């Protein structure tokens, strides 16, 4: 009888110990799970310092980007003399000769005092109608008057070539006086498109 009681007592102690151990294991597992969750949360959620640093960097990028775009978008505008040099480098002009103020005024009635800068180039070969005139007008209100003078140049070239050199007359017929902002130009040339492209790409 005493042996049975002792055995029952031992079993009760062992059962209690098992329950305690299970409880401890459960607490240990739960604690481990909480530690893992906290670590993951710390990895996912940035600290206040990291957030502030990230905002600062984003703001810096936002501030720099427009400046960089503006710098890339800036385009150098050349003088008319520089544009004419580019034309000569890219296109083979026919015996070009630049006219002075007196010639322009006497033959075409164009007052160069209205111009800020200009190039008035005509082929010195009488058999060639090639003409490149680019003018920057000081006052935009005078652009029409300058354009009329260049129209006279074109009409004179037509008269010169019409009955003598038909192929050159055809080139003149394809020409036109162009006004853009305070610039006026006339290109008479078989390379008209290439010359016009140089003008537009470097003045605007």
C-alpha cells in the first residue's frame, strides 16, 4: 500500500514537471516568435534618421534635376558671321563675294543702318545666281521693309537669268524671302535646303 502511494506521488510529480516543461517550451517558442517578428519589423520599417536622410536625398535629386535639364536644354546662338562660316564649311558655295554697305545701299536700296548684323553674299560668277543674305533687324517693326529689299534682289536675279540661263532661273524661282522673329533671309542656291537648315539650327 505504501509502495502504491509512493508510486502515485512520483507520477504526480512527473506529470507536474511535464506540464511545467510544456509551459516553458510554449513560452520559449512564443518569445522566439516575437523576437523574429520584431527583427523583421525593424528591417522593414526604417528608423526616423533613415527616413529623414532618404527625404533629404530625394529633395536634393528633385532640386538638381531641373537645373541639369536646363543646362542640357541650353543652346548656343551663333552670330550671323559664324553661321555664314558654317554654311561655307558644309556647302560648296559658287564664288561667293560679300558685298559692303555702299553696294547694298546703291544697288538694292537697303539701309544697313536698320540692321544689327548681316551677311550679303552674291556669286561673283555672272553665270551663277547663288545668293545668301542673312540679316538681323534692330527693330522688329522694320522687318517688312528689309524683306521687301530682299524681294527686289530676288526679282533682279530672275530678270538676269530668265532669258539667258534657264537652269539658274529655275533655282531663283524656288527661292523665297523668309522672316522669323527679327531675322530676314534669302537663299538662292541649288543647296537651298542645306543652307536653310544651317541657318535655322544655329540662329534659333
